[in-house]
C-alpha cells in the first residue's frame, strides 16, 4: 500500500505552517479538510486531480 501523495504533501505543508486545521476523514476516497491560502488549496486540488484518474 503506497501513501497517498496528497496526504503526504498536506503533512509536509502542515509542518511548515502553510496549512492549518487539518482533518483527515476515514473514508474512501480520501477526504481532507484544512485551512490554507487559495494558492495552496489550488495546488493541492491539482495534485489530487493528477493522482485520481477517475476525475
């Protein structure tokens, strides 16, 4: 089982302080709630779209 690339990036950004209030829901597909600036959110959405061929 490979770690989710979006979750790994969120964890990295949380450690650097660019993302706050992270809540990871135990569901499939993975759902993450967080607070961040609009640019960071767009980058995470793009990463999610890139790693999810069903979208």
